C-alpha cells in the first residue's frame, strides 16, 4: 500500500498488504478517538478544582453547623444550600459565550469554525503548518498555453511534451496529467502516432530531468523535461524559425524574464 518506484526498475518481495502495512496502520490510528484538546484539558482541570473546593467547604460547613446547633437535618440543608451557592452554574455559559464571540470574529475574516473549542487552541498556536493540496486546492492543474523561445504558442512544443509525458514509465505527476488531458482533448495523439519509443532515462534527484528517446522514421530524438533552470543549464543551442543558433546569456535572461512575467 502506497509503494512506488521513483526511478529505474526493481524487484520486490511483498511482506505485508492492506492494513498490515505501515500506511495501513496509520489509517487505523486515525480512526482512534482523538486526544483531548488543550481547551478540554483546561476545563477539566478547573472543574476538578472547583468540585474539590466545593466538597471540602460543604463537609466543613456541615460539621461545624452540626457541632454548633446540634441539629443534623438543619446542618445538612444548610450545607446543601452552600453547595448550590458555590457551584459555578454560570461558568459553562460564560465560556461558551466568549468562544461564540471568537467564532463570530473569525467568521468576519472568512474562517468557519466547526468545533467551538478549537478557538482556544487557535489562540495558543505559535506556528501553523498546513497542507494546501486538497485543502485550499484540488490537486488539479490545467494546461493553459505552450510557448516556444519567442513566447508564441507552438504546437510542436505540445507534441514533444505529450510524447515525454506519455512514454515516461514513472509515476505521472500533476503536470504530466495536465499535458495528457489537454493533448487528448485536442487530438494530439493522432498527430504523433508515427513516433515510437526507443529508450528512456527516468527521473532521478541528481539529474532532475526526465528523458525519452523516440524515433520517427529515420529521425531519432531525445526529449527531455525538467525545471527551466536545469534545462537552460544543459542547453547550448536553441531553435527558432527553423534556425539553430547559440543560446547566449542574453537569450537566457530574456527567457527567464518571459517566464516570470
């Protein structure tokens, strides 16, 4: 469960599957009852202190009243009345009102609070780490345009990108899926059906690029995909309008300016 080959190929022996794997055990842990929050722990501590105080005072009042007035029933009723007076009956309401005010303030800032006790925990946070993927976004990107060195849309760029994403045997990342979906919707696969895969250089963290070798008739090409900085560091030539020229530093600066715009 949740195992993958990042690069190259391998033979593996499966020891555990399903819930017996490490990821499976993590999913079982998530189904357990969550621990008490700081707010709940604090409320329990205050409640225990007040209850202890109430019990001690009630017993002391009962004993003293019994010794002074020699009437057990009157002493009992008086102790009960003292107990009712000591009990902080308004405490839960006061706490809830303050927390509700906090949720109202957060609502004005477009923050929805599902659990009211979370407001106190939020105030005690020093550092907040979040995972935006799937929370703030849907982990889905779409291909909007594809540019050549001049910043113009060039279908050949899309064809090469499609061939690289299609023939790569590694895990398809979100960029690969976006390219493949766009190419499928625009019938690119029929335009490159004459290309055949010959070889591949999978992605690794030293090279930080993915390459596939394709053949179209007698024409053999290696198509490489990677971060812009990695590609520019490896390139010495550039093709534009069917002309091949040197990739000078000025052209690299213009390319980076175009990409950052």
